[in-house]
C-alpha cells in the first residue's frame, strides 16, 4: 500500500490483482447485472486511485476499497437505468430488449424452469426486505465479507449487522412458508373444483 501511495505502478497493479474479485462481488451484491457490477467496480478502482493519498490506514485497505465499491454500486442501483436493466434481466432480455435463453447446458427444461422459478421467487422476497436488512444479507451471505467488513461498509456496528442478517433470514423463511402455505391451499382448492 505504501509503495502504491508512493506512485509505484506495479504496487497498484498488485493491489488491483489481489482485490479485483472482492470489488466485483461487492458491487454485484447491490446490483443484478454483471455488466453494471463491472462498471461499478471500474468506477470504484478509479475513485480509489484518485483518493489513494487520503487513505490513512484506519481500516484495512480492503475494507476501505470495498466501501468505495459499495457506494459506487449503490449510486448505480439508485439510477433509473439500473432498475430498468434489472427488470429486463428478470424477464430474460438482453440490454437491447432481445429475448435471451436462460437455460443451462446439460440440464433438462423442467429442472431449469424450477430453478429459475425458485431463484425469481427468492429474488422477489429479498427485494421485499427492508433496505438495511437486504444490504446486510447480500454483503454477508453472498460475499466473502466478514461481519466486521460489512459493518464498515454499511457504517453500522457489527452487532447491528449480525442482527439484520439474522432477521433478514428469519423474514425470508417466514415469507417463504406463508407463500408455500398459500400455494398448497390454492392447489387443494383447484382439486376440489375439478
């Protein structure tokens, strides 16, 4: 880090090499589109390079960098274009509005449809969580971030982040159980009607 702050390009390249995956995954936790996550990651790297002289070591370089990536991803998520892109992805369209085949090679159509339905259902439930819960869950559950790193990114105490993740999981479980119960009732009602 000191060498990078001293202007040594090879030191900066090493930092990029070490942390690129974590920066991308952090951005992707806030964004649906890999392309958006990649753009947010690039913006984070540029912002980090410009602010390199301001890094004082109060946290680890990784935590400082991921905080920048998280803010860039949130900025992108707030944009209308980001929401429109997420809606197209959920419908199976590319950025030009063309239909995209979402099936995986070697998996039968029924399994793929069930997996897609389950993923869409979970994605909808996660989106329905309170924002603070959703962000904490996405950072901890889908990333290689510790609770302490997530707390630093969210500017919240570690205990609060742990509670938010735990409560988010509880809410998701309850909502899935309610949906399952509703589906079973609907299926029973359909059988009675036939």
